[in-house]
């Protein structure tokens, strides 16, 4: 098995899964929402270059471009890094800010490959674990 491309930016319950439309301009939800308390640390899901730090509709966030060219956008995040910085996977890059995106405080993680959106879960380590041999019978 190959190494995963990404790791979890926060450890939280999945609140809303991606609904990626085809064609791309149709309504949908282009990311994964994870429960995360305001002020909690956000880690970079990948090693890469911070390509953008700013606000969209008054919601702070940032984008990290990984070595495959995938763009990982994280909101609402008050960044501790600046555009142009290199970050390592797992490095704290900011904290969760208040937002109206979810009913509870959350992190929205979107991934783009060019103009196409991907489900971030495709890039993570597998969630299914095999039982140890003694438990399989």
C-alpha cells in the first residue's frame, strides 16, 4: 500500500460530506466539514506551499498546494502562516475561527485538482482496520 497523500487537519466528527456536482457549476458542497471548537489548532493536511491567506465573504482561510499540485483550502481558519511559506504535513498552521458555515463550530476542507473538486477522504489513510489474527479465529 502506498503512503496517504494527506492527514486530518483536525480530529472531529464528520458533520457534512462532500457532494461534488457534475458539471462543476451546479449547486453542491465541495468539501468535508469536520467539527472543531473555535480556537482549536488546525494542522496542514499536506506538505506544500501556502498559496493564499485571506478572506472570502468575511470568512478567513488559507490554501496549501501540495507536491501533486492539489489545492487544499481550509476555512474558517485564522492563519499563523503567510502566502509563500512552506509547511509540513501535520504542522499547526492556524486556529479555527467563528463561522456560520456549520450549525456548530467546524472546519471546511476542500481539495481542487485544477478546476475539479475531490473528496478529501480519498487522500487519507484507510479508515478500515483489520482485526488482529487472534481475533479473526
